[in-house]
């Protein structure tokens, strides 16, 4: 039982860290674009907080996400969805990797769908929005 409590606390910590990163995105989204130094800082913060190299994640084939996120890093479906939210937010303001960020976010939302016991209309709407919104 103690082991399960520990694992649940760690999963909650991951969620809190991702939520914090999403919060840091608010002023960047208001500005409407992401400068190169901000992209580097964001990548560094994600790596420090979540132990995820953003460039590596974006180059990882989607069929390997389960190994990387679930088995290696202990993400659950809600944390995977939060990570997808973060990538979708970044895609709105980072022109250089916009398509790759959107595709990765879609793959993560679909992975969250597979790993979740509950169907989410909100998650389905997020996927649909990313698939239909044209790049600027």
C-alpha cells in the first residue's frame, strides 16, 4: 500500500509540474510568438522539471511514447493529456516546429485516449481542433 501511495504522489507531482509549465506559457501566448531564447529556456525547463528532452520527444516515433512516458517516466493518462496541452500551446506560438508540435500533441492525446478508462469529449475536441486549425 505504501508503494502505491508513493507512486500516486509521484504521478500527482508530474501533473503539478506540467500545470506549472502551462501557467508559464500564458504570458508567452499573450505576446503571440516565441523567440529562440525563450524556446531554448522552455526546453531546458521541461527537461529539468519533467526529465523530457523536448527535441528528443518531438523526434520519437509515436509508437515509442508508451515506453518513454508511461514505463520510463511514470506518466498516467491525465499527465499525458497535460503534456499534449502544453505542446499544443507551444505550437500556437512557435512557428519553427508548429506542425511537429501539433502532430506530437495529437499522438499524445490519442495515447491518453488509449490509456484512459473514460472517454473524454474534451480530449476528442482538442484532437479535432488541432487537426482542423490551419497553420498561420
